[in-house]
C-alpha cells in the first residue's frame, strides 16, 4: 500500500508516525505543532482525518477540534463544555454511554479539564487519549486567552489523565513557545518537515497527464518559477521562467507566455526593481493583445495593475495613475465592476502624492464610486468600496484619522480592563458559588461594556463634528453607503454585535435628507481637491 501512496498521503503517514512517537511518552501532555506559515494546511487535513476516523491515517486517539470564539475565561470554558457535550451526544460510543456528572457547569479551566478527563477515562477501552485541538476563531483579549491556556496547562501538568492538548503555531509566529519553558516536563514541540511548495512539485511530477510531455514540462517549470518567486532571487526567477517561456513560444501557447512574463515581472517587483518589472509587464500586455477576448481583457487588466504598482513603488505617481486608469477601462471589457472600481480608485490615489493633485484625481474617485454603486449590495459589501471614502477623508484630515484610531485603541484597552475585572471577580468565588458569580459579574460586564461603547462612539462623534464642513459632508456621504456611525479609522465593534438600529443613541452628524445626486457628488469630490479648500457651508 505504501508504494502506491501519493506525495500528500506519504506526508500524512509521516505526521501519523510523528504523533504516535511523540505521544507515546505519558509525560507528554501538551503538544505544539509548528510549521512554516504557508504550509500549515496539511496539519489541519491530518486533524480532520483523525476526527473523521475510518481512514488509513486513523490513530487510537479521539481528536476533537474546537473553533469556539474566546470572550472571557469563564465564558470560553463554558462554551467549550457545552460544545463538547453536544458533540458527544450526537456521536456513536459504546453503551452504556458516559454521562457528565459533578463538573457542570465548567466556568474554569480546571473543571473543564476534569470533565473531559472523566470522559476519556470512562471510554478508556475505546480510545487511548482524548486529543483536544484549540484554535479559537476570535480572541477578545490576548492576555486573557493566554491566562486561560496557562490555567488549563497547569491542570494538565498536575493531574494524570488521558487528556491531551494540541495547539498550532508557526515558525514565523511561535505564539506558544512560552509553554515549552513554563511546562518543560509536559510540553513537546512537533516540527514536521512540511513544505507545500515541495508537495506541489512532487504531486505534479507524479500526476499522469493527458496533455502531453510538453505541457507536463511546462507545468514543472512554472511550478519551479512560482517557488522561486517566494524563495529565490528575481534573477533566478527570470532564468527559470525564460525556459518555460521559450517552451510556450515553441508550442504557440499565448496565455502561458503572458503568465510567465507576469511572474518574471512579479519577481522583479518583489525586489523593488521597478523598471525591470515594468518592462516585463508591458511585454505581457503586448503578448496578450493577440489572445481571444475572454483571456485577453483579464490578462491585460491584471498586468496594467501590475505596471501601476511598479510605477507607484518607483514614486512616479502620474505614470502609475495612467496605468491604473487604463486597467480600469480594460476591466470594463471583461466585464468586472470590482476591477474597474479598484483601477479608478488607485488612479486617483496615485495622484494624491502630486502637489497639488490635479482635477482628474476627483474624476477618478468619482468614476470608482460609480462603478462601486453599479454592483449588487452583496458584491459591494464584500469589496473595498468604502476604501474610496477612507482615502478621501484621510486626504482631507489625516489628523482626524489618527485621532479616530486613538479612540479605537483606548476602547480596546478599556474593554480588556473590564474583562480582567470580571474574570478576577469570578475567580474569587468558590466552586459552589461560581455560577451565581458568573451571572452577576457577566451582567455587570455587559452593562459596562455597552456604556463604554456608547461613550467612546459619542466622544468620537463630538471630535468629528469639529472637523471642517467639507470633511463632514464627505463623511455624511460615506455613511449613506455604510452605517450612521461609520468612520475612516479602525472600526469599533459593538460588544454584543448588536446592529446599529438597536443602539440607544444617535450620531451627532445628521444624515442628508435625501441621497445626493450624481452631479452633486461630482461637485463635492471636486471641492476636495480644490487648492483653496474653502469651508463648505451650503447643503447639497
């Protein structure tokens, strides 16, 4: 069987062996899986196969992965407890089934550990270990999350059980390194030799192709070029790409030629050799001209955007703006409203560094707005549409953006302090009184966070209401397309995720009585880049 395994299956088998060898030590109870940041997917595939069971890589352990969001230590513990019991109840286990007794509810890490350890002990004939993978989908407060993990590991280290904790980080961001020092006898670092680039190369070499040997060779060269962009020099990338490019020319593969020229350009751009990048982007554009319409318009658009990026990096704003503008026009032939909008926006953004910005800066932003407004509501919400207004507002008053960001930072800091106070109050309660303490202090936390949220937003509103009239007009226009409290800086999210309609307070800046006409928006954008920037008092 092993001889018939493909590259991915062979690597999964290596992960299985690594886990079984590492976990064979009964003192090893905390496992940190560490990979390169761009090669962690196979770890998650391995965990998914363990959860699925009944496959060639099944170990004698029961793996359960939790993506439960982290809010507070007591809330996270209780959330994990509820999800664990729910998943146990819908899964097949030998009769008589385990029933949770005595540990509920779990508001602390040690009671959660006791609950899951009890389950693992009860089903010891069915499994070796209960291996729990914690990957919180969001974290409200990093220090609090770290404290929870520390509390859980403390319980794991001091109580022998069949519970094993698995955490994941990367070589670039070794977030759990401190656990190796904190719990040297019980924590283990697993660093499997995984390179998704190498897996991609091996898989390609082993996969039969019906396209002929020339196409197989081209794909191999293209893969090597792609890897070189990430890990090699631009000169090495070009050398590899030229081999693929020559093969594509011999075979008459026009779109493949464009792809390789784009990759060469990308390699030079990555090393900040703007002129080499521009040369190859232009070659790609010229080569695209002979292609059929469907690939032609997209490839020309993409390479014009690349050329614009290179000019922008080279501090040539007029040339960058021209390339972005042409990409927006070409994108209309795809057609792609998203690429049209972004091309026009970047055409305007590039010109903001010209002193003073020319009048067509406003025209580009107006064109970007019109393209965005032509999208469906869903498409627009998922695009960078509001970046149009962030650019304009930051141009009008970078100080307002900076002050708004400071409100966000203060809010997060104050919120973290409130969470810490609530957690400390809960921890001071005894096990018998903890449920009552959680209800009391969590209700207080909710009220305090909502008060903090309201006060912060109203303070920010007061600050924004002191900005010049032109700034306020642009902000009011932006809010027509988002929400009544939208701002150019980092968002301040409601602590309970309530919609704006549910907030018991109103913005200080009133909305426009009616939506501005396209003509009025054009006039407003024009005023932004008027050198005098006279105060605007008239309502549109």
